[in-house]
C-alpha cells in the first residue's frame, strides 16, 4: 500500500496530466479512464491506511475500492477490444471515436457503480466476483485472434504490431493477477480459512495492478526514434524518385 501511495500515485497523476495536456493520438479515452479508476483504488488505499480499525469506515473504503477495481477491468477490456479491432477489423471506427468512447466510458462507470451499490445493499459480493471472471474469455480470445490476424494486416507497420501484441499480453497478465487472487481471497473469506500467508500474497498481487497499467502506457507509446526513422525513409524515397525522374 505504501509503495502504491508513494510511487504509483504521483506517477499516475503525472501520466493523466500528460494525456490531458499533450496531444497523444495513441492514447485512447479508455486508458485515461483506466488511470482514473486506478487513482480511485489508490485513494482507497490511503483511506484504508488512515482508518484501519473502524469497521464502518472499512466497509465504505471497500465499496470505493470495488467500484474502482471493477471499472478498471471494464476499461482494460475496452483497450483490449480497441487494440484487437485495429488489427482484425480496422473498418470499425466507432470504438476509437472520441464521442463514442466517452459515451461507452460513462456507461461503464454508471453500470459498475450501480451494480456495486446494489450488491452492497443486498450484502452479496459473490456475483461481483463471478462477473469479473466473465471478462477472462474476452481477453484471451482477443489475444489469440489478434495473433492469427497479424499476417493479413499488411498495412500495419511491424513496430505497431509488436506494440499491440505486447499491450494485449500485458492486459491479459494484469487481469489474471487481479482477478485470480481476488477469487482466492473471496473463497478464503467465505470458508473462514485462516491462511494468513496466502491472503498476504493474494493481496500483494492485487496491489500490483496499478503498476502494470502504467507499463501499458510505455508499450502504447510511439518512440521518437521510430518516427525519425520513418521520416528519414520517406525523405530517401522522395530523393530517389527525383533522381529517377
């Protein structure tokens, strides 16, 4: 928790500021919302550390954390679909358009906030865990189908293909590191097993999720070297055309 608060929190704020202030075409709206959902989880960590012994306070913090956690899974799925469609279905532009992205992001927030609120009132959190498991096949299917569609995507540069595949692999890994420990923790709590070491390991893996989401930003970045090489190549081709003429 302290590593998240001291390291991940300021870096997340910095990346959000960069995404909002600097024009970055490679960063979809879903990624900014993913960082906001992580920011909510990090703020919940701060509240958790500040008021550790009060049961009512812990329940309130748990609700906030669940909203941020489930929303982050939804936005990871949106990024996965956006990366997948960019290779296999480039003609589908709606998922990348700003207006549609903002509307879908708003619906995701409203959906998960409403679901978490209803389940807290009913005092049943098992459906939330089951819902989180349902996203798993989407991540895996998108990765497999993207790998199959790579040879046919001749218009996509090789560097872009590597970024897309790396992003999908990291999103799938992050999903597994988030949802599987959550399921194990839920089972241990429901069965009242007192396995302190297992709980600590699971909780630590869950807290790694914001760090891994920040690494997605690195994979999505288009390096200046690649752009420079592309411009040099275009200049050389232009010069060659003039010589031929």
